């Protein structure tokens, strides 16, 4: 599969070449502000020879519809990654020759949501996983590519890009005569009338359906292909088909008029002749090479890859590798800098901890970690005990505590039988109006900082609950 740049956007000008009856028709294309201007030149023109030899312009051509192949494929996967695994197999079924002997590419893909089953290869119904992926495949035999390159070289031309004729005709026709609003579903037929060959691209609106090589003046073949691809026949209304004509054969008024008259009865519609039809295909391949867009392809790849593109691929690969290397080195530098900052912060915190521990302990503490905390705690405990009498002067009075407890009794139907309060302990017993009343007292004591537990007993004859709230000998706060 082709995996390199499909156009020559990296250069500002090129020569588009259409070989007609073995003779090159050449245009020089210049890209300016996203637009391509084309000028006819002779293959013997010194500017043409000098332009190619200087490397300021490149040559681009195309494989004809008889030398290449294009078709739409459907893979039973909504994911392109999964579809890509089976598309070559599906293409192999459609090709009239072995896939291994070809250069191929998938130039456009579309995902479509479906349910149930879909007809993939026209022979059987295959299940789908939420939808299908449609892909437009192009392919050419290596033998035909080699012959085409050798034919170009007989004129001293080494094309960088070998496009596909049917795709080039279609996209250039849309560029020069865009789809008119309201005709998005109207059949559009692009016919290239060459000197020794003819080609037809069939589509609907702006979407290509297929491209075919035509025999000389084969009207029956054109009608048969249209019926097969458009799935319509007689009884058509006027203006149903949009005919687009191009190629040097359009200049033969007698032949062209006879062809139009023969097709008009069965396939009526509007008929438009493209400007400068004799250089149309040369303009098409040149424009596609210089501008990005849909359905781009370059069948000169693999062993036929042009040395100039090969060098660009190598440079881009090296540039990408250097970019990743620079990004990796930058990440390493940031990591080292961050580690340095972290170590500095850690060292600063360690110094602060040592200083604080020494101040609290009153001497230098050599221990580290938890050992340092234990040394400081042991040094502070005797001081804390000595300060207790002084600190009690700032604690709430026990009288306030007793007042608060008795207020709770009045508001919550609590009858106290015993009430003993100290700074560290409390002991309350009595009765409550119901099972939950004494929880209010328990929660209030816990908020005051007492570690207490509650003990309740079954109701008395008067249905009051006997309870006791005490401070356990071992401390703790549980019920």
C-alpha cells in the first residue's frame, strides 16, 4: 500500500503531461495563492527542458483507465483500522490480476452506520459491526507502470507522479464546472475523447461512482455502462443527465456531433464542453499534483518510487526523528531540573524540621523521622504537665459545664440521679423519656471533649429508660 506523499505540494510549479497517440501534450502549471494557472508549452521548448533539468519544476503524468483500475469497496467494520485489514482481500477479489503484481492505494474512505447485514462483494450477505467502511481503491499492474515510465523516458521525461486518469478527469471537471445547487443527486458524466482512446467517469452530483476505458465510438458500451452504474434506463426526463465533454476528440465536430445525437435519445440532459479540451487532462494531473484535495493518488511507488520523492521521504523521516529526539532531551532536562528543585525543597524542609525540633526539645535532636518526633514528645510531656494548672485558668468553668448539662435535662426529659463532673471524667445516671433522649446528652459531652460511653437498660414500669454515661478507665469514645 502507498504510504508516502501523494502530491507534489512541496514544489511551486510542475509540468502536466498527457500522452495522446504517443505524443506528449504539456502544460506548465504555477501555483499562486492556492490557485493553479496552466500554460501550454511544447515538449521541445527550451524552457521545458531547462525547467526539468534545473529541478525547479517536476513532471507529472497519469496512467490511463485501461492501464489502471478503480472501484469502491465495502468492509463490514465501522473502524477504518479494522477495515484496512480486509480491504486488500476485497480488492484482490475485484482485480482481474493478482494483487501481488500491483501497486494499490485507498484514496478515500467513508464510514456509514448500518444494522443487520450488508452485501459486500455481490455474492453473499455479511454481518456488520455497527456499520461499514467504504473505500475507493485504485490499482495498476507493475508491468503497466514500468511500461508507462519507459514511454515517458523516450521523450526525456521522468514523471514524479503517475496519477489515475479517471480520478483526474472527475476532480478537474468538478473544479472547472462545480456542481450547481439543487443538482447534488443529478448524474454527471465526464467523457474524455482522445485521439486513440476515450475514457468516461460516472458520478452523481460531486461523488464519483466509477471510471471506464471506452472503445472507439462505442455508443452501445456507454449506454450499457450507464445503465449498470446508474441503475436506470429508458423513460428519463429532460435534464436528468449532466454531460461534460473534453479531450482533443471534441474538436472533430462531425464525430462529436454524431456521438451526442446518438446518446441524446436515451440519455437526454444538459451538455457542456470544457474550456481548452485538448489540454484538459494535462491540466488535471498538474493541478492535482500542486494542490491538496479529494481522490489524490500517486501510483508510482514501491520499487518505482521517484528518487526525488525518496530523498524527501528520507529527509522528512530524519527530521521527524530529530524532532522526537529533541523533545526527548527536553523532557529529560525538565525532569532533571524538577528533581533538583524537589531535592532543594526537601532539603529546606529538613532544615526547618531540625531547627523546630531543636527549639521544642531545648537541645539538638540527632534522631530522624519518627524517632525525632518521639524525642520531642518526651521532652515536651513534662512541661505540659507543669503547665496544666496554669492552662486550667483558661478552660471553661465546671459550673458552666454543670449548667449546660442540666439545661439539656430540662429540654430533653432527662432525670438525673447522679451527676459527677471533673476536668477529665464525668459520670451521669438517671432516666430518659424514651430510648433516643439520652443520645442528645451523649453527643453534647463528646463535643465538650469527654471520652464517654452510654449504657441503656430496658424500660421501667413507667416506660422510662434507665441510662448511665461514664468515662471508661482506658479512655475512648464508644457507645
